[in-house]
């Protein structure tokens, strides 16, 4: 591949990222990740004719991974920020405490993925588990947390969806009663 073709590819990827509305501030980072992944996985390219479709898959997956990672960070907001909302912070704390009440397998996966930002794929590899097992545990845990919040939490939200008041569920208010 000559330098002109590489430069064209580099620019085409940037245009594609702009077209799919990737934030301008992160295009460089994502584009760099794309080229690193392409280099690392070049051995999976079956033929040169399929290079563009192969790269499109890498571009798409890299963008999805980036936004998943960004959205999955379950970090509490900085209390000095203007948009600091005490109700939302308490709800996040409530959910992180509810994670601790889950069965051990679900708790472990949720802490790693939701609280620490590890991807499901990374978790599966680290624990030598099939990805489908990890996905299943995450879904069961999310359902259990969602059900607990819906049946046990009193939530009052403003017109923007920010929590203005809540009562934590009994599972975290009285944790000793849960132990058998």
C-alpha cells in the first residue's frame, strides 16, 4: 500500500466518522484506535478486495466500543460541577450498593463492567468464560436491579429526568436482614 493510498484511507475514515456524527474532539482518538486495531488484526483479512468492508466493520465496532466505554463508566459526578444533582448521585450510590446485594457471579461481573468500565469481552477473556455467559449474567443482574428499584424505591423526578427525591430500597437500608 503506498503512502497516497494510506493518506486517502486516513481522510476517508475521518469523513465517515464525521458523517456518522462522532464528536469532533474524539475523532483523532477513534481514528488512531481504528488503525491500531486494523494493524493488530490484519491477519483476519481474507483478501485484499475485502479491505474496505473489513475496515468498515472495524470502524463501526471501534465507535460503538468507544461510546459504550464512555457511557458505562458509572462514576459519580464531580460535586463542584454546575449540573451536580444530589438526587442523581444518591441514586447512583443506591444502584452501586444494590450491585453488592446480587449473587456473587452477577455481583462480580457488574462491578467489573458497570463500576470499573471493563468491557464484557475483556471480562470474558479475563475469567475464561464464554461471552454469552457474561452477557447473560449482566442481563439477569440488570433485570434484578431494575425490578428492585421499581418495586422498592420511591423516586420523584423533574421534567428533565433528574431525581429530585428518593427513598432507598430496604435491601440497602437494612442489609443484615438479607443475610440468612
